């Protein structure tokens, strides 16, 4: 069956809420045994219970993607077949006023963190000689820009190029590395903004005239994570209701 992940193990970073929690549920529903990771292990209990309650397999791990020791600890056991680099942060300070501490936080999490996790994943996959799939969660802001999101856009553009570089180097180990570039997806964190007039105006600029829902990303995730995407590596899949092709 296309997208079947029975017998596979998966890791999702930043899985305590938002898209990460949804990705973990989607992979578990497809049959994978999923490790949900976040800085605070206790923040993951609800998500893990939900997956197990609906018949899936899941466990929790503490992971700060910016800390190499923490990353190494998560990869100290068996390798994962699928790794979803989802943890991410943003800042909305205009570039002219941006403090280096904000720049560092966004780049350290979104780019260096994704590198540390992908490298640790690839080392373990290579050693086990069974390959795997790494899915980096980038953004349409890695391709175009929006105001007051400079470090975020830079980090996601870097993540797309990192995806291609890793894909090139690791294909020989049967490791596939791809990215998903979501457009604006509705989550509890941004619901207030999209209910406001500026948020509604933004939605009117999306050709499909609606926000993405978390489930709109399931197709791309399962394609890249499973054998259905076995000849895909170095790709970035845009899932944005046509936002990137909005009229200039
Ligand atoms: P979110 O803030 O709800 O989730 C981000 C998660 O990352 C949180 O659980 C947070 O705790 C975790 N995290 C942050 N720093 C971490 C660290 N150092 N170590 C481990 N975990 C850490 O945001 P979201 O909307 O669910 O976004 C998830 C991913 O999707 C991000 O990479 C984001 O850039 C990307 N994305 C989201 C949208 C959207 O519209 N929601 C669009 C495009 C891309």
C-alpha cells in the first residue's frame, strides 16, 4: 500500500504541539513506531497517550536540537528509518532592529539544529547499512520573503540548500533527504492572527483562498517518508494552496 510504514521507526523533533504533533500522529497511523521529541519530555505525554490510545506505537524523548550532547543521546540506540526535522522558531523583529541573540536563536534552532539531527541520523543509518529517509520541514519563506522575518527566511533557505547537499552526499548510503515547504498552516499558535483583519487579508492573497490545515501536509510527508518516494532525494515539495504563485 502506498505510504505504508509498518515495521518502520520514526523520530519527529519539536513534537509537543503544532505540526510536529500532527506529523507524529500521521506517521503512527501509517504504521510507524514513533519517537516524539521535545525539550521537555513531560510536554509530550498527552501526544504519546493519544497515539497509543488510538492503537499506534509511540514513546517520548527529551531533545534540544541545538545541543549536540542531547542529540547524540537520542541516537544512542537503534537507528531511525525516518527522521522529521520539524523543530523551529521564528522572530518578528524587523531586520534593522534585530539583535544578534535573536539571529542566533533562529539560526541555531532551524539550521544548525536540523544539521545536528540529520547528521546524527545519517551516521546511525549508514552504520546500520539500511538507509532511511530524512524529511526537513522548511517553508515557502525559504523561497520568497515576507516582512520582519529575515532570520527565519534565511534559515529556511539554508535548510533547502542543506537538504540538496545532504541528498547528494548520502545517496550512496541509501539515505534520502527531502524537504517540505509548507505555506501558512492553521495551528493553535496562529489562530488569533488569522482571525484578525490583517490575517484575513493575507488569506485573500492565497490563490485557494484558505489557510492550509495540518492534514494537507499528510500526502507530502507520507510520500517522502515511505517507499512511495523511493526515487526522490534532494527535492523540496511546496504545499501552500498556490501562495508562491500568487499574482505579482
Ligand atoms: P510550533 O511553535 O507550534 O512548533 C515548533 C516546535 O519546535 C515546538 O514544539 C517547540 O517546542 C519546538 N522547538 C523549538 N526549539 C526547539 C529546540 N531547541 N529543540 C527541540 N524542539 C524545539 O510551530 P509549528 O507551526 O508547529 O511549526 C513546526 C515547523 O513547521 C517549524 O519548523 C516551522 O518553521 C514550520 N512551518 C510552519 C508553518 C505554519 O504555518 N505553521 C509554515 C511553514 C513552516
